[in-house]
C-alpha cells in the first residue's frame, strides 16, 4: 500500500473510532470510553506523522515474531526478537524501537492490555504504551525483582498484572510491585510462564524449567 492509501485507511479508522465513542456515550457504556479514546489519540498522532504509516510487507515477513496480542481488529501487537514492537491497524503497521523509547535490551517477550494501556515485558524491564507513546519504564530500581520479564497475565476487572521473571514472580498494581521469591516458598528462581486462574480467586499458576508447574494461592506455594 502507498502512504496515501494507508493514510486513507487510518482516517477511516479514526472516523470509526469517533463513531464508536459517540455510541458508547449515548448508550451510557462508559467502561469502553478509555479504550476508544486511546485509539483516537493513536490515530491522530500517526496521521500527524505520515512517515510512520508504512512498513514494507516484504520486510515485515522477515521479522522474527515472538508473541502476538490481539486487542481487536483495530489493534494487534507483535513482539519480536531484537526488532522492537509492531502495532498493526487496518492497513498500517507501525514499528516502535529504541528510537521511540522502547529500549528493550534486544527482546520483547510478552504484552498485555490492562486498564486501557499496553504493558510490554522485555529483557530490560516493563514498558507502558499509552496515548501513542512509550509513557513509562519500570526496572529493578522501581521495584522489579529482575529486569528480565518472561511472561505476564491479567484479565478485565483484575486489579493486578502478574509477572514471571528471571528472579521470581511479581504482582503489579500499576504503581508498585509485590515480589515473591524462593525465600517465600517459590520453588524456582527462574519462572518462565504465569497464568491467573479465571475460576478460583487469588490463584496463580507458574511454570519453570526446573520445578514444573506450581500453584500459588492464599495458603502459599504448592509444587505439583
């Protein structure tokens, strides 16, 4: 697609977003306003910077993709090995890398959408994308147990994001971290996977190379 074709599609996406915003306001569905407002901010920013509208498809086909986060048809994220983060809209693909503030240390492991923002797990800490920009960067200095975050999980309505790191797991409320390590009963230091149970309150499952599957709940850690 040419820049003009991409611009036309982006303008259509922006108009669609404004239409959905008006529908949400008229129906009283205010819970979705934050998300649609974030999309409007993104579309308007990209339209102000037309040079960001095009990533050649033949180049994108060669990019090593590590993870995919589907928000909706207007927002699909791709994490890569060494080439930052890509955001796909209808007909457009935008790349975010160290020049945009995403100093990932060469690896993006995972992404989650939580409370209208996209949280990005990398080899160099936790990044937050909102309003069309990388807005925050959390590292060990801000309370993380490790800068290497290998997996994350949360869901709508949950007050935390759970993080699996190379030095235990962490519960993040958007501002601060509560860390859990081997000293608290976690059987492995290196945690490669984490999943928040959707059916049992306060239950989290973790996976690791050396200790397999572990459950954490109000009674502590249990290695299965």
